[in-house]
C-alpha cells in the first residue's frame, strides 16, 4: 500500500504540468459513492437490505416459536419423570441446533451474494469508467481511497454516476 501511495505521489508530481494547463491525465473517482449513489448500485443495496430484513423477520419468528416451545418444555419438566423428559429436552436442543445452523447458512449465503453482486457491479461499470476516462482525455483513474490529496477538478465521480444511470439505469441483472 505504501508503494502505491508513493507511486501516486510521484505520478502527481509528473502530472503537475498537465494540471497547470487545465488538462490532466490523472483523474479520481469515489468508487464507494458510485455504488451507493448510482441507481444500479442503490437497487443492489435495496434488494440486499430487503433480503436481510426478511431473514431478520424469519429469525425473530423462529425465536418466538422456540421460546414458546421452551416454556412448554419447562412446564413438562415439572410433571414428567427424568426418563420421560430427557428425550424431549434432547430433541428440543437438537432442533435449536439445526435451526441455528440453517439460519447461519442463510446469513452467510446472503453475505456472499451481496459481495458477488457488488463485484459484478464494479465489473459492469469498469468499461463505462474507461469510456469516461478516454472522453476526458485521461490516462489514469485512481480510486480516491488510494489518493492522499487531489484537486476537485480531477474528480469524475458525479459524471460517472450520470453515465452509469444512463447506461445501466435501475436494472439489476445481478442475482
């Protein structure tokens, strides 16, 4: 990472004559803002948030059912012998364990899907960013997270968002 920053610094120094002539070969973009502010990115975020909320609702419903079942089991403990109660308690513990594993797997799948969709988003916008970079006469595009200082005149984030919205719109073809 330090080598990259040194590279960007040196590149910036060599680009100074270009900056002075109002034409820069180096541009910056806020990749996070592209994802969060473009219609396409917002669609992905919204769909993933809805899926997370659905899973949360499912978890709460299961928790409520299990708490009710646990209370019933506690009441049975008072009237059943240990030999009668033990299999019921083991069955309940096994059921809880299975549900936890299933829900954990669902959450992991949801997280993996969200990461995959974000990666697909970036793969789809790279050609658009390249097109925009060429249109601006640029040679290098740097994510602002990797730049230390920059002049706002080399930031093409808003132009990129407009282009993404124009080309990709709200269509979310990612699964």
